[in-house]
C-alpha cells in the first residue's frame, strides 16, 4: 500500500511540471540589438567614375548620435565590402572569413578608400537614397 501511495504521489508531482519555450537570436542576451535605418547616401568617385557607394544607417530616435551610426561601404553592385562606425573605425570584409579585418581609422572617405582600395584623388558625392535603390525609412510607412 505504501508503494502505491508513493507511486501516486510521484505521478501527481510529475503531472504538475510545466515547460516553457523561449526563442531569441543567439547571443542576444549578451548584446543590445538596435534597429538602424538608412538616412543618407554617397557615390564614391575616382577620376569621375563611380566605383562604389556609402550608405549611412542611424538610430531613428537619435539620428545625430555618432555612436549609433553605421556606414555601409559597397561596390557598384551594392555588395557590402566593409563598414565604418560613427567613430571612424573601418573594417573590410574578406571572403570566407568570419570576422572583418580592421583597416584603419579616420574620415568616412579615408575608410572608403581603404576598403575599396582607392587612391587619394577619390571623392564622395551625396545622392538620394533612391538613386541606390534604397527606400528611405520615411517612405516605408
């Protein structure tokens, strides 16, 4: 009789267990995820020829806060080849490598030159986001 009572008590305890499932991106508990939107764009020219572009992404609630800026450096096919942060640090992506390689710091133009492998005569010309086929955040509503 004692064995039956113990078995029933064990079954009752197990029936009261609950499981909970939570999903989130891997490692997100270690990082703060921020949504950035495209707000400005430039063509990168060398000898008058377009060789790439740069898109500035910023936090909508703080568009002037450089600590929340991200510059995407792209080739003429809009493939991202590297990035710069709001503090002027530049990284270049390498094929088959997990992490980007730091290539220097300075102005946005300096970083773009290092990422795209350009000379000192290259320049930036601001363009509308739509010229790069990027829809501005204000048009997504």
